[in-house]
């Protein structure tokens, strides 16, 4: 039976292949680790971290007072009248996957201040983004209101979205806003500001 004969070159070639397989295995493991780390950091970004989100959204350039934050608890109107209040409430709504409500409300507020010759374009954008049945950030309104709003948006006036905006406002007021006031993020922020004031 003939024996196997490997020349020195073939042996180094085989060893080289073995080494490269080992190296590939290590690279593959590194890639898996890197992918795992990337996935972790991606998930960290995706999972809402309200506390840190609130601190970063506020600490940018606005100094909040405990009095202002206490005023937010008086009504949703007072909360939304404050730029910081809007930011903090938006972070909270993101954690509940319902930030489209405040985004729609703010878009409507902006729409009311629009010059008449720009109404059509803005009405179309708001309708496509929030109102139509397959909208990316679809708001929670019933079929009749959706249809009525669609008609108004085709021949837009400054009041085209008023009814839908009012419905979304009431939804936030009755549903999200009471939860926001009881949330850890709001209570922690208030506590932190009160502690800073008393120092």
C-alpha cells in the first residue's frame, strides 16, 4: 500500500491552511463579540432610558426650577406651554411608544401659524405623516374623524386639523398625562430640583 508523501512545501501549505482556519475562527469569534457589543449598544439606544433622556434634553441649555416643574402638574396645558415640559413629556411618551401624539399636536400648533400660501403643502405633510390610514406616525382617531380630516386637508384652512388635534389632546390629557405625573421620571426630576433648591 503506497504511503502518503507530502513534500515540505505541501506540509507548510497544509499548516498555513490550518493556521488560517484557526485565525478565521478567531476572527469569527471576534466578529461575533463585536456584533454582540454592537447589538447591545443598539438595544441600549432603542430601549428608552427616560431618566438620562430627561437630563440630557433639559441640561442642554435650559435651567429648570422646581416651581416650573410643579406647575406642569396643574394641567396638560401648562406642561405643553413650557419648552422643557414638551421635551420631558415627549421623552415619557417615547417610553410608551406614543410620541406621535405630541408630535401631531405640535405640528398642528405650527400649522396654525402658517402663512396661507404654504397651507396646502403643510396640510398634505401632516395628513400623510399622521392622519392617513397607513401613516408612519398614525394618530389614534376614529374612522369618521379620519375621513373628515382628509376632506378638510384637501382644501386646507387654518382650522383643518382642529378637531383631530382636540381629540389627540383629550387622549393625552386623560391617558398619558396622569401616568406621566406618577412616573418615576417626573417624580425623580422634581425631587432632584427640590433637593438642589434646598441646598
